[in-house]
């Protein structure tokens, strides 16, 4: 087994195609292929995260494991030590392939003066990542993970410790479940007195609204241990990809006397489409998605929501969640799934449980100290 860098587009194609062999199942939802190619060409996200691509090849030359190795100074500061991050990490069910992968990452971290391996995170924990530890019979979703049961076992056996235990959630009774008005109680008499107004995304001027979401996102999550601030250009790039699939009634923010204080981002769930096209959103598949997007207005994907620290405990998140679930029901959605929610984020997970939802999958990240530092 040999741990080697990926340096050419032909090698990258082999790297990308490994998941076709590992996951002959529609439960796996691959990352967007064009995004990975861009990371490879830019050697990172074009901003604060720099990465290289690596693979493990067996004696025949076939790729049997893959990963990125990357770093981010802001995350190092959050953790209080220099981290060797790794992500988009996949491997066949072979202990030797996994051992070669971790040994290679360990060498990369040691050469770079890193004190611990942390991941998988693609490219940062607040982007998405982790390892599935339960719920293998449930399909994956966009911006979350799916893997076989042996993945977590291999990490544990290699001495990794678990970090940031989390879960994804599903509420598949949007039409028949509890009434959002009864679950998310808010005195509407406060709305005028507190100068509250709910605003929605507008596809025609979404570019103008992104700075507002940028401000809210960084402000609301600044204290989370895994979260690093995203720059405005980075958010523009990420959210520009959402315009052609968004349902404007599912992206909203709340202002108080004209100042933004809370937000919620929810999208039509295109995970099944991504699985069908192997994550390939080329122009042809983008057109297919655009022409058939009505098919993907049955399930929704809850991405993120937050309230600025000075306004927490005032019920503003309940006000937004009430409106979100009202809109989901009014527009015919059957189910809503969430990307991963940390176990200690009680407010975020409670909203799904109160609406009749349940845990869909369990996951966590892994960390291993780099010996010799």
C-alpha cells in the first residue's frame, strides 16, 4: 500500500470514482463533483483553507483509499493547537488500506508541525463532515455524510477519540403532524410593539441579500467551538449555487426595528437527484434539475438557523420556526430533514422533536494526537 499525492486531472478522476466502488447503493449522496474539482485546482477553497489531495494505492495501482489534507488557522485558534485536518475521506473495507491512509496523514501532520489529526471535515466542520455511527439504513443528504458501519470501527481501533457527537433529524409528518402554531407559541401582539418583521429571500436580488445572511451567520455562531467565520466572497460562492433550487418561502430572516436578529435557511432536498447523477452538476444536469425541480419540492432540507446573542430567549427562533413549518405545509412538503446538529445544541434539535420528528442518523468527528509533538 502506498500513500501518494494526486497531481493530475486523470488521477483526480480515479480519486473521485472510488466512491462508485465503495457505495453501490442509492443511500450514498456524493459531494458535488464540480466543487471538488475546484478545490483541487485551487488547492483549497480559494480563501483561508489550503488543501492537497492524496490516495492510497494497492499493489495493482488501484486506489483503495482517498483523502484531502488541509489546514485552517482560524480553526487552529479555536482548538488551541495546530490541527492536521482531513476530509472527503473514503476507504475500502481493508485494515491495511486504512492503516496506510492514517500513516500518510500522520506523516503530513508531523512534517507540518501539526499536533493532532482532526476530521473528516469537508473542508471545515461548519461546512460538513463527520463519520456516521448509526442510521446506516437511512439515505444521506446534501451537505451531510453517509458511510458504512466499518468506518467508525476503524477510527476507534486506530486510537482516535470521538468529538462533537451529533445527529441528523427527520420530521416526515409535515402534513399530518402537530400544528406549528400550537408547538411554537409566540404572542403575535408583540410583533408590532417590538418592530418585528419576517423577510424572505428574493431570487432576483439574492446577491444583495447575501451580505445580510453573512452578518447573521458569523454573529450567531461565533461562540460555537467548531465554527470559523466565513468571508463574504466565500458565502457568495456557496449561496450562488442555491439560487436555481431555492424555494424563496423557506429562506427567511427576522428584523427588529429594521435590524436583522435571526434567520433560517431551508432548501428543497435535491439529494436523490445528486445520487442519480453521481454528484455531477454539469450544465446538462443543472438544466435537468431546473426542468424537473417540481419533483424535489416534496422534501426539504433544514440547513441552519440562529439568533444573535443579545436576542436569545425572546422567542424569536420560535417565531421563525412557526412560519417555516406553516410554509412547508402550505406548499405541500411531506418531510424535512436536518443536516447535523450537535447534541449540546438543545434548541436546534428540540424543534424537530416537538414537531413529531426523530433522530435519523448519529455521527461524530474523530481526533488523534500526532506522536512526537
